[in-house]
C-alpha cells in the first residue's frame, strides 16, 4: 500500500469527521514518514491487522481497517472507517466493511466490534443494516464522547 495515499486519506478523515475517531488530527499531522510507512506496510499486511482503501478511478475515497485483539484473537475490532462525503450512500462503505469481514473470517475471528460515538446516528444505522447489534456497555472516549460497542458474528 502506498504510504502517501494512506496518509492523505487518513488526514482527510480526521479533518472531516473528528468526532468519529479516537485519534485526533493534531496527534498525527506532524508524524514522520516512517509512521505512515509502517502503517502502510507492516500494519496493512500483518496477520493480525489489515487496512483497506476504496478508490474512484485513481482517487482514494475511503478506508477502513481492523485488528485482532491480542488477548482474544477470535475477536476483531473495526477501526478507521471513513468514506468521502460525496460517496456516502453509494454502497461503497458496505464493500469496505465486507472486505474487512472477509479478512477477519480468514484470520479465524468469529466476531467483530465497531465502537461508535453515540451521537453518530448515520454510522449506527449503517452498522445496524450490516447486522451489527448495539451492546449495553458505554465507554467514554478521550475527547469526552459516549461510545457504543456494536458487535456482529462473522
Ligand atoms: C459511517 C460511513 C462509513 C457510512 O457510510 P455511508 O455511505 O454514509 O452509509 P450509508 O449511506 O450506506 O448508510 C447510512 C445509513 O444511515 C442513514 N442516514 C443517512 N443520514 C443519516 C442521519 N443524518 N441520521 C441517521 N441516519 C442517517 C441512511 O439512510 C442509511 O440507512 P439505511 O441504509 O437504513 O437507509 C460514512 O457515513 C462515514 O464515513 N462517516 C464519517 C466517519 C464515520 O462516522 N466513521 C465511523 C466511525 S465508527
């Protein structure tokens, strides 16, 4: 995976939808090239992590990733899900999640969790449509947002 493309789309996501992510733009904007290279190479190809990008022609328009929990590798965590606003509602986000789920199944995971900010109604609805179920637990993100874990069997 191209580290520059990954950097470009991740920064765009953090800028466009700051309340959707635990990581903030200010935490990564000054990261060195090695941070992005490591993500694009190691984390995109390791057995316990993945990253997928979506393209419209040559342009990157979406991303998502996942990792297997260290203590419980049958459990995958979905992360960094973002689609360019102009492409929302196109079905492209479903395809990104499908790719991650296929990866997680292949990695022998049996369930996947997405942590969603409580007021992110669009994402909550999106995950519900994909068969995720909202759990009772709530957690507070570092930025003070209430987050809901949404889980589905895979
Ligand atoms: C979350 C995201 C990837 C979903 O992709 P998408 O293309 O927007 O999703 P879809 O349009 O296919 O589905 C969204 C659902 O929410 C509904 N919706 C749209 N706007 C909404 C709103 N303001 N409030 C509630 N629901 C809304 C849609 O009708 C659709 O539901 P339906 O399938 O039952 O009709 C995308 O919105 C995104 O990148 N958001 C910003 C980043 C983010 O929130 N990431 C998730 C972090 S956990």
